């Protein structure tokens, strides 16, 4: 099984809790050519929500993102791991990372068919590097 482990820049914005606000943001990014694969949106207060999105890669997409209030998430160092799903994979990855005494700041995962994608967030660049190394060892894959 081949796995791909890579750093990814996650973008964040706070939105008003109003119908259509998130749709307008996503439409602007789509018009700029973004093909988002990661989105987490949660209510923060009665009147506001926070959304995290990735990837936003090209200069055109980055301009569109800034135009709708998105910014790179400061202090959030993220890793994307993708490949074949298997039972216990999430447990194995999180145990390998914990085994290096690294705290996972945030995590998201989805499996579709036989494929899985994990997003992990860490507090520092050092934690990110160590977590990527632990994941590589756990998955027995080479650096990509």
C-alpha cells in the first residue's frame, strides 16, 4: 500500500451565521479554480462560525481567498496523509504520533471506498516534522 504524506496550508475565516455566507465564500474560491478537499465549519457563537479550508494553492486562489476574508491559519501546522484505508489505521497513526510525545491539535479524516485522507494539525513546525517521521515509520513508506 502506498501512502502520501505532505504538508498542507490550511486557511481559516470567521463568518456571520447567515444563510448563504459560506456558499458565497465557496463560490468565489470555485470561480478562482480551487478544488477544495478539506472543509470544517463550526459555530463559534450564536452569531459567528469558523471555517477551515484546503488546499488554496495558486496565486489566483490565494487572492480570491483573501478577498472573502480567508487567511492562512497561523499557528496551525498541518499534514495530509492519503492512501489505502484499512482497519485500525487511524488508531495506528495517532498512537505513532503520541509515541513521539506529540499532541495532535486537530484531526479530520474521511474514507471513501477503499481510500482514506487524514488531516492532522500541530502547534509547531518541529511537531509537524516529528509527526511526519512517525507516520512514515508507521506506514512503512518513503518520504514524498
